[in-house]
C-alpha cells in the first residue's frame, strides 16, 4: 500500500505517545476530535481553512442516519439499482469454525500490491503461510485485461513451481479488492475499476473466469479457483478464525470499505434469500461510494472537491476520498499550498517539491502526528524531504494542526460507518476485524475510532477492534477452505 511508516516511529507511538493521547482526551477545546488542545501558535486564517474538516457530534449523527438509509436501499431488491452503497451479496455464508484443515492457495490483488500465498491450516492455532509479493508493472493498470490476468497466472505459476506444487490439485481463493457484483461464490462481475486501474475488457465480466482462463492457457498447473472475495470479507474471515464473534470486516488503507454479517432474509438481492437453509450472509457494503449522490456534501470541503477533480474517477467513491490513505496526504498538501500562497505559512515561500501533486505522502501525516506536543523531530524530517527549510515553530504547529484535522475527520467518518453497521445488525457485542495501513500505522487512529464509536453507540453495546492478520491472504484461503468443506458435505 501507499501508506507506509517508519518502524522506529511506530515503536515510539506505542511506548510514549499513546498514553499522552489518552491523557488529553478530557481537554474541552480539541482539534476536531484529534484530542489535542487548539495550538495557540496557529493563526486564525489556518483554523478557518481547515474548519470544514472539523465534524461535530450533530453532523456525525446525521452521517449515521443518512448511511443507514443508503444501506437499507442497497439491501432491498426494489431500490438496489439506485442505491450508492450497493451492499453486494458475497455468497459467503459459512464462517470459519476453526476446524478447517489442508493447503490452499490465495491470490491477493488489492491495488498497488499483488501477492501469491500458500496457506496450510494445520490446526486452529497453527497456520503456516508462505507468500511472495510481485512487482506490479504500472503499465498493466491501464492496459488490456488479458495482459493483466496473464501476468497474474504467470506469477502464480512461478510461485507454485518454486514450492514444488505444480503437480498438486489445489483450491484457490482470489482476493480482488474492487467493486464486485457476485452472482455466486466463484462468479464475480467487476462493476467499476478503482484505485487507479482502468484495464480494458474487464468491467462487466466475470473476473474468476478471466483468471481461470489465464491459468488454463498456461497448462502447467492443477488449480481450481473456487472463490472470489473482497479484501473486507477476507479480513472478517481471518479475524473470525480466532474471534468467533467477529461480524464486521473493515479496510482503512489505500482505499476503504467494510463488510458485515447480515441475516440472509434481509439480503433480498440473493436469489435464495427466502429459502436458504443458512441464516447468515456476508454483505460487501462497498461503502466507498457513499455520498456519490450528494448526501455527504455537508462534510466535504473545497479541498475534497479539488482532489476529486484530478482522480481517474471524479464524482465517484466520495466517502473513500474523505477517509483513505490514497487521498489524505494530498488533502493536507492542498491546504498547505493554499496557506503558503496566501502568506500564512513558511513566509509565503513555496518549494518545488510541495507543488507536485501527491508529493505529500499520507505516511507524513503519521510522522508529523507522532511527535510529542512541542517536539518536531519527525516534522523536521518531513519538511526537509519536501524541500522546506528554516521553518519557525508556528509553521510546524500549523502543519500538525492541518494533519490532525484531516486524520480526525477520517477516523470520525469511519466510526460513523461502523456504528451504522452495528446498529443495523442490532447486536450488543461484536468484534471488528480491521486491516489497512492507515489503521495500522497512524499513531492515534485506533484510539480516535474507539472514542467516537463509544460516543455514537447506544449504552451497553460492547465492541472490540482487532487487527486482522493477513485478511486478504489467509482470509482468501479460509473462504476457499469453507467452500471446499461445504461442497464435500453435499
């Protein structure tokens, strides 16, 4: 993923800055939920510039109400076509029992990363995983669909031959982290490319067939693609293997999405929703599109709209563009360049680097916010990398203030989404499996999520936020395992 963080910084956040963050929860004047006193060094012009990112409790409640309506529309057959949160049926109805055994392959295409994995389920506590990441040529992201899937099959072949698996008959789970309309566990129709992809001849096609055809063209493997899934479903499955009460999967990384366990009778777009003997169905929300119909305009800023215009999919994935790592850094950069141009930061002196689109990495937000109050070691490194030297303390405080405004809005909106899902399920206790580099590496994201979820949820509702270990890999293997196990019982 694009959102990486220095290991040394991450260690510091857990040992020192986490406690500092908790101590400051009780300050009355905070930066939009990031729980730090309004820095007196930040001038009013900068406060005004980021004011749109500071969502209060009333707006958060409104987000929950609007999202609830959209999810209900996505689930219902009569309104599904015009819903922006599509609530696609995953066709995954069996959660892991912890008794799954055997070797399974997994492919993980999640955006900028591609991996092949072999997962050996030895026991409920012993899982062996071998994996290899492959360099993904940038040209494949906008080339032909055939070239894309031939590359995936080639990598799969190289992996299997290097591990002596070429003569073994293996089931494969395919994590394909793009909007899919699933018509079966092994039939997923690509609705639209996201994350910078635009390969021809794939939208509207069954992605499993395209992969299997590419594998079969090679003729050197005995592999059957038995399941396709979104990375959120993999995240849920991977977490559920160890936490039986896990019912939600969340990704907050390059992109953002969530899935949850719904009652089958409520999944009206599933053909057998009234007759299925299985009570549950995992629903892939595709919540990134929330707001594409204009219902989120009250939490968007002029900077959001500027970022949207230069993306490959303007007007689409509105919620995701307010939350995820692909866009957070660029939002901060636009605020900074705006303030420099108006003479409110860095004495109006702008560097060549900061003028480049996407040059402010989302990882920089973590670095800046990892500094203790009044300290600027990581901030200085970020500014140096951007070619901005000789800054005064007010400029550094302003930078931190801008980063906190953007990251806190992300966490607040994510909290709204999770609360919406928990309310929809009407349960009092749940584990939430989470993956993605924003959640993993931002020093305060976990705490902000917990804090705002507690404020929004009904009293007595208990939840646990759990890092899902390799959901896109192990989760895909577990979906394949449950699929094979279910088929063997027929």
